[in-house]
């Protein structure tokens, strides 16, 4: 019993020291615009910036990449790609809807319709606090550029119907009612299976 306790304590201390040394950095890689793969530790800064540090201490420099400077990155099994010219809605002190030039988005589903997710940071209208919200972005290239999908917005649901109109079984299931995140994911997964 005593040996198990000591072994558990050593493991916990090792994990804690490792976590403190990495300061939120996780092992992964960056894909440059030249399609080079750079293995490194990565840290998320915002929807359009990440910070890296080399795998081996003192073997390179820390670097901050903007979404416009790379094709994407990966941490574990999660792949993040750069989407360009995405129409998103979030509140800033200047505007509520804008087109984002470059944004990192996690690849949730890949197929005829690609589904991505990202976290957008917006500012309350009073300017007193930040709000972070996970949002979904859909893309069906080349016909439909990447757009944020707001599950309760009639205009957005209309765009989803337009994207799926070539599959009547899917098209008919999209009404003007709010769709949950899981319903959106299932719908796109079904659509992609039908287009294989």
C-alpha cells in the first residue's frame, strides 16, 4: 500500500512539473505556407494566432504565427486549418458582423461539406467584458465559401438548405426551427455519406 502511494505521488509530481514547464504548450506541428512540417510545442493565443517553441530546449526560437502566415497546425489528433474570408458575427466595439481574413478552425468533419469549429472572442456592447463562444463554420468548395453557421438564425439555416438542396432527404429535414449542435453535425455527416 505504501509503495503504491509513493509511486502515485511520484507520477503526480512528474505530471505537475511537466505541466508547469510547458506553460500551456502542447506537442504538435505547424504546416507552413511552403507545406513544410515543423514539429514543436504550440500554444493557442486567439482564433488568428498561435505561439510555438522548439521541442528541444535551446535548439531554436519561440515564434508567434498569425493565421495568414501558415496553412494550419495540429495538436494530438486535432487538426486546425486556416480558413480565409469567413463571414462571422460577433460583437466588437466597432461592428457586429464582419469578414475575417484568416482564422484558425478545428476540422470536425471532412467531406463534400467541411465542418469546422472555432472559438470567437467578442466584447459585450458595454465594452466591460469579453465573451468566448464556440461556433461552427461550414464550407462546400467551390460553390459555397466558408460561413459561420448560427443554428437559430433563419438566414443561416436558409444557406444550409441551399448547400444541401442536391440531397432532398437532407434538405427536407432543415426547417426554420433551431438546430442543436449535434443535429447540425449529424446532418452534415449524413450528407457526406450520401455523396461518397
